[in-house]
């Protein structure tokens, strides 16, 4: 059993597991942090960005001013942003049978795998993951295509995505793969429809834990108990903000927002179009009245804003208990339905069109992309960056806010950093592992040492016994478990013909000779059919032609032949003249009338006899004392 | 032999109060817990005293599964759990869990508040009963306990309807509830794995019907409604609040839109809007088309269909009214029916099945004079039309499901005996499987023949698989030998004999035989032995044959030595020693080059002794 690690990003994993005869890809994350090295893509011409000086090396020998621009001491690439793809050379990706997706953030690299590698398998994701993931992909493509750059460096093309969806995507359910392994999703509590996966056969169990949360937000709570008894637990997607408390951050978010609005400024919240935004809106729903923000407009701008809000309301099965109960009433599970109805929250596909005429300030804008490199957020940065009345509040933990802001420097607007990452922290994960007790844990190497910036914090790493097996991009791990057993089915006819004998109290054995059928990785045993009677003349020849493998071999023997009992048995069979001689290891019986020797020892019996009928008799008598295995 | 027992307490050769008991692998499961719309007395609910005369049902049942929210499948639920007493798990899908309590409350109100019955379940009991419900997701295997697992499949019949696969060990049963094999305007078609259950328990409402195409039925329906409206008549469509109602609303809504019709369409009771909300929130349970477009246009927001008020029934002019309940046995639909029945311009369209004893059933059977309460009679003059819109599988659909699931036995419930009989014949003929149709209280026993799951050591399995050559032909069965270890009748392990000894901590006991055979051979001892060696080598291809310097030849565990007789150097004494387990014996003897001395016939002797 092997694990191929194709991504080095701990929260955007992409691993391939070879287990029994199946090849399973676990998540397909697209590392987007690389876009921070690029200049933002403005929606409308930005004189500031276009006037940035080109970069020339200090001695003037290297001149890349067309491609590299300098801003506030940092250099940026002036091209279409590029993403960091999963490794494609480590193994032949066309051999992948299935891809299991754990949440909608971890599937953005799918088109690269499904469209460019000869992949012919199936992608499994839960219904919400599938629907929202599809939306997020469309949004990303839309962001890129809206503002084409001359210098293109990405293989993200709309067509590819369209071809990929919905073809091989399947609703995730308990599934059997090729009869060999069973895969089932378990709620992971992180986002709508997010799941961990159990990959198991009758005797082996691998748990894949990715992006899980124990906090009560909108998703269905995490299923922890099903992770028990794992041979291997692959752990990814822990919190990226181990020191930030999500609840505290939420409080800070609200108070900063209120303060800015009261002072007449605007609030910009760069965020993904699904996920924490639902919680932020719910929090604001409760907060608006008490903070006297009833008249402040809230805008949610994204090509998928409407769809995201609508879809969030229809997955009752995947929501927390409170929200489920609301659906039973029947009421929409999320209060943003009411915010929209009362016109407090308005959503627009982009800043163009209706929004430009209906837009009122001061206001709060939720929009993407959180990297601040593309999407409508770029426009608001250019628009509001110059005024210190305005505030940008970062809530997404995926990007360093300083790096995100770098190409906008110098900046007058206030910056507040409230990263909300509900994924498991180190404290929670060690408690979880103590409870579910996997035999082995595999995790990204980042989790086996404290964060680089906080090297003294030994509490911000995984400490386990035995220590976790770390991986990094391009690692190939041999997972340490030996398969010893396999499930086989004994057909009823054969089962009825078996003759068990008791070896010890409660333990019986039976010798089995049977035909083995193996089909679709399922094995069955059935009785050996009686060979058809053969014409006697040809019998000899046949025996030689077909070695008698079909005949049951003689069983192994165990036990010992007790002298007194054996002598008594011999006597019963008319053998009375027996001379017994004691040896170092047992006895030698001399059957004088028959000129036969029987050597009886603790672990063996030797019959020296030239008469065939007598030997057969003696053999059967000896066998009575022994157990057959 | 293990057996599975199925006993219907309701819906055995009948439609109504579905309630089926299944005993499988030592587990007792109740499937559905419905009420009968045709009765107002004790026969209304299943006879739970069949399970136990006194006391609670909890000890006798491992779980209860509700297939969908129709009252003939869940109407007895609060009575069973709160009044008879059951605290075990109750499983149903999310939409069923949401809608079921509303219909139960509605049922309770009609029975207690309107009819004044006492000793009926209360609102609180409905609430308490719903607290015991565990929601089921489609295709998710739920472990009821260590041995019993259930899995729900989409059944199409109404929002949230499910079929359920019940499995204990390698025995299993599928219960369909009510299902529909053809997608309609708002729901998809039922689907199930090829799960090969021991018994498939199927509804058979339309056992003898093969329905014409959906499109024809829809056209007919629209034509009839349209004609009636054109001549100024009123059209009553008795429906249940959820299900057909939504489908027919979608149908009429689009028709009204297309034909630009002005006559009002009403939908009775406050349930309407609420019902449509359920459809909006559980849109993932509707058909693909509706799911795909719901963000742009929600099919359950109707422009032409408005809420009905009791007073509208006397308004002049044409109108279409959807009113509950669907079988005209009580409530608003019955009230409107009474008002409109006297006018031949009016029409009632029964879009679904009507249970015996209901007014719906009577008028469908052509009865034109109805006895009402208080000895009054009602003359039925209006047109009565029947359109099969209820989403049950027809005969074709049932056969289709059998092909899908490939059951070993078939059991029919939820249908009329005569029709079942016909379908039973067809099933037995076409699929050569047994088909049962027990009446209520009658037990069907099916003997199963489950295979025994065993853990085989991978070494043994691989060894056997490797014996077939480097690339074993998967289709060709191979023989394997091993030892089955059974511990306390719970753990079964199949291992090689050697491993069995090790696992059990036993020592091996060697059993050997030795005999002397006299042969006539003029050569020297060494030559004789060598001749034997070369001959064996030529005969026993593929076996390791050793000629050791100490004057022995060894084939597997057979040891051969040669010595000359003391009296006659031409007489050789062949010493043969072999172990009990030796395999190559026959071949070995075939290979012996020389004739034995008359009288001692060792070949014969040894063959006989070993085989």
C-alpha cells in the first residue's frame, strides 16, 4: 500500500492512495497562493497600475520591464496569474480509478487531472460539494476571462471546465469499488457537504481526514466515531490560524465593521462566495439591529452570488441540527433569505449593470477573490484604498494579508485582519486522535514541527506515539500495514459438507478442499464436483495426464499416540503379541507375530511393515489418536 | 437452515394501513405503520396485538422504517409508538420527517376535532413520536446495530419516498414502499442497485394495469378540464396536499399560461403554500429538470393558482379547485363535492387510487346515489372522471424493478388479491422465482441459503492463485486446500494446515511408513539405484528428485534405498519409506522400472494402502 503525495500545501492536498487493486486520488486542491506574485487584474483601466515602473536589475544588465513591475519595493509579474498544480510526473495519472473530494475548496485542480491525463475514472463528491464546487470553478473562470491579459500563462479554459462537468462527477454515497474496497463519506463539519472518507476492505481501514471542524457553524457536525479502528489515518487540512479563535475573530469583525460605518466609511470584505460568508451574514443578521445598521446596504457581488445563496438553502441533509429543524417548519435554514427579502442584503453578478446605478455609500461589500488579484474586489481596492475612512476586513485565512495588499501600497484605508478558520486546531486534533486511536498517522511535514515564525510553540505541532509519518510534495510513502486476511465466502453446499472436530474447548477445525472462484475481487469456495467415472481401460493413462491436484491432500497431523490406549486398541484388533521396548524418545512396539515394528514418539510415529493390509489397519488405528488439520 | 419471515399486519392483499413485519437473521423489523382510510373503527390501524398481547413493542422490534409520508404508510405511527408503546429507532428520510407530522396533525384534527372521536393520539404524542425519528439519507448505509444495516433508495412516488434495503449478514430484503418507475413533472424515477435480495417486497397497486404513455394521460386530463371550463362548469380535483397536487399544478399552470386562460384555479387549505415551501427546500429530491433550473425559476411558485376560500365554492362561473383529501372521505373535498354533485355541467376528476369504503371508490364504481350521514342521500349528477395520476409502478414498472434488483423471491403487498394473483403468475412465469402474496396476519417463510463469510489468510489465497501459473485465468476455478479454524462459532479463519498448527499452538505429528520390497535385478546395488533414479527423472517431470551420495534417492518425502539380499545377490531389497502426506505416490509407482517378485506385489500393495 502506497501513498503518492502530489501537493505540498497542507490545506489544499492532493494524494494518491494505492490500496489493494485500486488507485484512489484523495482531493485535488489547486494551490492559488502563487497568484500573490502577480499584479492584480483590474476590471476597469487603472492608471496607477499601468504606470508602475518596470523592473531592471541594479546593475542594469537584466531588463524584464515588460514582464516585471515594481510596487513599493516589491516585484510583481504583469501577466495572467498562474496557479500551482498538483505534481503530474510522480505516477501515471491515467491509472487513477476514482477521485474522492472532501470539500468544495479541494477540487479546483480537477480539470487538469480529468482533461489532460487520459483519466477515465469517476470523481465522487457529496451533492453540495459538487454543486458549490462547480459554482466556484465557474466563478474563477469568469474572473479570469472577464479581463484577458495579453500574456497568458494558464491552462484554465472555460471549455475544459464545461467538458469536465458534470460528466464523471457522481454523487458521493457508500460505494464499492471493483468489489475490492468500500468508500464512504462521513460528515466533516467544515463546510456545506464537506466530508472525510473511509476507504476500507473487510480487514483494512484507511481514514482520510481533510478539512474538519468541531465548531458548531452551519454544516452537519463532524462524525468522529466512524474514524475509530483505522489502520492508517491520513490527516490534512488543519487550521491555518492555530492561534486565532474564530469566535473572537467574528466579534472583532462585527465591531470593526460597525465602527467604520458609523464614521461614514465603507467596509470591504474580500471572501469566497461560499463558506464563511454564510456565517458572517448570519452573524450580521443578529447584529444589524442592535448596532443600528438597519439602513446600511450590504452588497454581495459575484457572478455566482445568487446561486450560492440559493443553493445554501436546499441541502437540509447537510446542515446542523438547528437549521434542519427550521427546514421542517418549513422555513429557509439561513437567515440571509430574510435579509434579501427585506432588501438589507442585495446581490449582483458584478459591479457592472444594476449595481452601478443602485450602489449607495457608506456600505458593506462582500466580494472576491480573497487574494485581491482578480475579481470585483480589485475595483473596490482602487476605489476605496485612498481614504482612511474605509476599512478592509480580511476573514479568509488562505492568503497573507500583507502579501495580498502589497501591490496596492501605499494604502490609506484601514486594514483589519480577522482570519476565521474553523478547521481543527492542534489541541482538538490530538484529542480526536486519542479517541479514535489510529495505528498510524500520515500528515504533511508542516504539522510535525512548529510554524516557522513561532518556533518556540511546541504546542502548534503534532506529537504522537508512534510519531506521524510526514510527507511533502513528491513524497512516496509505503504505508506500514501488512494485509494478512481476505474475505472469502463458503457456499452453503460446501459449508454443510464440512466435518468440524473440536481441538480445544470452543475451538474446532475442519479441513477444506474446495474450488476457488475469484471474480470482481470477490472470492467464493464451492464443493469440488465428483469426477465423472472414467472407462477402466483408460484410467491409468488419465491419472498420469492430470496430476491429482484435485484430490484432497492428506491433512497434517497433530497430537500424540498414548501407549497404553494404543496397546489396548491393538489387542481389540487381535494383535496381542506385542513387545514394548522403551527408548530415549518413546517406545518401540514389536509386533512379533506380524514381524512389524511401530515406533511411537511424542511427535512422530513410524510403522515398519511389509504387509499392505496390516499397514492399512495399523495406519487407521494410529490416526484415531491424532487430530487432522 | 436460516429463514426469513414476512407477516403483513396491513396491506396484505389490501391497500391501506401498510405495516409489514420482517424477521431476518434474528432481527425484527417493522416496515411502515399506516392507517386504513376505508375504516373508522379498530380496523383503521394495524393489529399490533399480533406482536404482543400486552406491554410495549420495544422489546420485540429492532427498528421501524417509514417509506413515505402518506397516511396509509405512517398514519398509525403515534398510536403505535406512544399509545401501544415503542421507544426504538424509527427511520425515515428528511422530507418524510418534515412532512409526516403535519399530515398526522391534520388527520388528528379531522378525527378528533371534527368527528369528535376520543381515545385518539394527541398533538403532543405526534411530537414525542417524531423525536424518536432518525433521518435517513439516500444511498447511505445506516448501521442500526452491529448486524443490521439499512440503505435507502429513491422511490419517486412522492417527495422523500424511499425504498429500503435491509441486510443482516448475507441475507437481505428490499421493501419498495410505494414507487414509480417513470419520472413525472416533478419527481424522478425509482432506482435500485442490482442488490439481489432474498425477498423483494413490492407494492402492487397497479398489478394488472399497463398505463398508456404519460403524455396521453396529461393531454386527456387537460382536454377534460378545458372542455368543462369552456361550458362554464366547475372542476373539482380531490388530491392529497403533497404529491400529485404539485404535479397537476405544474401541468395546469403551464397549460393556463400557454392557452392564456382566465378561469381561476384554486388550491384548498393553508397547506398549499406550506406544501410548496417543502418542495422548494427539498428541491434536491425532485427531478433533474427542476433541480437544474431552480435558481432561475422555481417551478413551485405558481402564478395562476391561488388559495381557496370556502365561500368561493358558491361563486358563479367556471373554476378549477384542488381540494384535500384525495379520496373524498372527509374534509374540504367532500364538502365541495356535496355542493357541486347535483349539476351535470360540473366534473370531478379523481387523479388517484381510492380505497374501498371511501366515496371516491363508490363514485368511481358508478354509484349514483350516495348515502350520507343522517340518512340523507346525495344524487351524483356531475361527470365523474378517473385519471390515473397516482405515481405507482404499473405492471411493466414492477417487472422492471425485478429486473433491476434480481431478487430470489418476490412478495406482493399493497394491492387487491385478484390483481396480485394475476401478477404473481406473470412473475413466476417470466423470472422463474417464487412469488408470495400473504394476507394480513399470514406469515410467509422463505428459506435462505446464505454463504458463510470466512477470513482466508492472504498467503493461502495468493498461493492458490499463483498455482494457476503466472497469470491465473480468473474464470478457471482452482482447487484449494486449507484448514478452517472456528472459534466460539464467531470467528472463522481459513489458513494452510501449517499455519493452523501454528495458530493453535499445536505440534506436528509425523506419520511415516517403511516397507521392504524384494526385486530381481542382476546389477550392483548402486546401479540398481541409479536406474531407478534416471527412470524416475524421466517419468516424474517437474518434481525434485535427488540422488544423494549416501546411496538414497529422495522424491518429496519418499526415501528409497537398495541393498542386496544376503542369500542371493540378484535379489535386491528395496527399502521404501514415505510419510503419510506424500502426494506423488501414484506417479512414483508408475515410474518404477522393474517387475516385482511374484507374490509380494509392492506396487499393488502400496497403491491400495494409500488410495
